[in-house]
């Protein structure tokens, strides 16, 4: 991604689209159902920006990484307790 794309309206619409698609998949899979929705959405939004801005990955790769990352965090939270997400 080039910097003009990052700060422009096109990039924002891409971020929204990626976020919405990944969130819908997480909800459909039941990953986000048993957790604080605001916390999961915040983590997802942070990861969308972290994965999108400095990378040359395609949108599909970013979506796959996001779903995997959030699923892993939620599974770890189930095993370890609520303090894990704060430590990440």
C-alpha cells in the first residue's frame, strides 16, 4: 500500500469492508458470541490497521490473518482467563 491510499477515503472504505466481512464471519462462526462484543470489535479494528497499513498483503490475505488471529486470541482467552487479552 502506498501512503496516499492509507490516508485517503478509498483506504478507509477498504478498512471498513475488511472489518465488516471479518466481523460477520466471526459472528457467524460463534467466535464473538461469548465475549464482550466491544472488546472483540476493538481488537479487530486494531488488527485491521496493523495488518493493512505496513503490508503488501491482499485484502483476502488480511481477512484470513484477522480471522485466524482473533480466533486464536479467543481460544487462548477461554483457556487462560480474561487477563490474556490485556497482556497481548
